[in-house]
């Protein structure tokens, strides 16, 4: 479905806009966003990007974005920890996270509600013939509150999580200069590596749990945080970006 939307949106833009040949750019700055992406970090962290053109070959930009997630669909849990039920945009972002659940190490029947943010800087080298190389460095931060069931009992424990990561990326893409200061581009492939990461877990006091059960819960929440950091370092591609120059 994402790929079909990607093709449709790209085709629509290219069919109705006069293209300039090559990377000729007569603007000094731009603001843009990524409406469609199969690249997990951008897919889960819709962002706004502000950039500047330096000469005819380089583009430098800063971007920032984020989202909320809620696994378990228990409304009272969500309302308490996310500040109320989300609107349509919030539901869509939650569904994006749910689509990646198989890559996240969340124990069965657990509840997890939290916030995710991603910010960074990128540099594009315009190669000519509408091709470009993009270098990126980003930082992510995820805070979450979790409720974890204790195996073979009716008990559960709750805890808080902070997961942070630093990534570097290298990608190749195409870009087109359209009329009226509109730009559109596609990052065909983006290779990403995890430069550093950390996970901090704090469990709420639960006298009914043994030290071994508390240790298991701590390890489970830590594994969930580590899986988020790995997800933010997954390589991918087919990322459509749109920008307006001024």
C-alpha cells in the first residue's frame, strides 16, 4: 500500500509540473517534509526539514520530528500517559508503529505507551543529471511507560524507559526542480549504521515480586528499548520528499 501511494504521488507531481533539466537551482533556502517513506526512521518520525543551498552542488539541512505510540489499546492507559486520545493523525502514527511490532521485543500482553523524537542534519551533494548523494546524522529519543505481565502469575509490574540512539546514514537519490519554487525528490536507498545507543530503565516498587521477577521485567523492558534503537538504525529507501524554495 505504501509503495502504491509512493508511485501515485510521485507520478502526479511529475505529470503536472514543468521540470527543469539538471540540478539548476535559483533559490537560497527551503522548507520541506517527507509525506511517504518506506525507510523506518522517517516512516515512524514524520519531520519538517529546513535547508539552505550552498552554491550549485551542496544542500545542507536540519530536520526534526516525532510521534507517539500505544501498544495494547487500553484507553485508560493511553489517556493517562499520552494526555488524552489522539486525533486522526495520532491514530495513523500509532498504526505505523503497530506495523513494525514484529521488529520490537515487547512481551505478549504488555502495554506500552510513549513518545518518540528524531532530529538531525543532512548534506546533499548534487551530482548532476538529477542525482544526489545524501549524508545524515541523527539522534533519537524514546520515552515510554510499560506494564509487563509476570510469567505464570496474575501479577504485573510497571516501569519507565528512556532509549536514545545516534545514527549515521548514506543514501542515493534523485531530485527535480519544479515550477514556482517546488522541489521533489526520492531517496532510492539509504544505508544506516548505529553509532551509539543507551537504554535506561526504572521499575516501580512492587513488594509482591521477587528479586528474580523484577530482574526479568527489567531485562524485558531493556530489550524493548534496544529493539527501538535497532529499528532507528535500519537501512531502507523509497523515501519521497517535497520542499518549497524561497
